[in-house]
C-alpha cells in the first residue's frame, strides 16, 4: 500500500534530478557539435575562400543533402527547443535565468526555422525572393545569421551550466539535482 501512496517520479523528474548531469552533458555535446558545424562553414567561406554553396561544414561535405534540407534544420531547432524546456526544471536561481535566456532565444530561432520550412514546402517566399528567407535573413546573410543564432543560444546555455555546477544547497534542494560536486559528495557520504 505504501507504493500506492508515494507517486513515482516521471521521466522529466528523473531527467531533472538524478540524470540531469548526464542529460546536460549529452545535450551540450550535441549543441557544441552543431555549433562547430556552423564555425567550420564560416571558416570554409572566410578563411578558405569557398563559395557559400560549397561551404557545407564537416558533415555537409560527404552528405550535401544535410545542409539543404529545411526539415533537418527545423528538426534540430525543435529538438533543441524541447530539450531546453525539458531540462529547465533542474535549474534554479541565476542558472535558471541564464537557461531561460537560452530558451527564449531558441524559441525565436525555432520561429525563423519554421518560417523557412513553410516556405520550402509551399513555394511562397518572404520578401519575394527566389529562396526561402527568415525575417532577420532579409537583412543578414543566412550563414552569418545562423552562426550568430547558434552562438547567442549556446553561450547563455554554457553559462547556465557553469553557474548550475556551483548551485547553493537551497538551489540543490529546490531542484533535486545532483550536478553540483557538493551534491555528489553528499550522496557518496550518505551511501557509505
């Protein structure tokens, strides 16, 4: 009967509790790999002098369809938005503020990708151009814009994770997260 009285934590509770550190690590690696793709693409254009159409990052060279698929770009934008939202409850205090900033910026980035996807699927073009365009892309070229978007989402996300690792005892108690080194030492001491 006791098992019925205590509710089992759902997957989001576990993801923001005992698995938060692992989830953040995996998520950060994916985000940094994606950011690196944009950095390599910019390097190919500005340092190597490649034409924009030839500068496809690392994975886009052997798999050119990756770079041209609006579904792939939108899929990444929505997955990133979902994970920024799903991992949010594991943060408190200043780290939560930084994480929320990354979430808000990614929401806008997602809107821009949704607009690109709609245009790719319907043939309608924002601003009457020949290719799909996001709102800000009407003023800033796509390569530079998406490097900028990924940068302004990644930086507050990294800051949030660094601040989160120094969470106070109150913040750790609020979230139930065990990311902070003090929290892991406390768990090890309690287990022995």
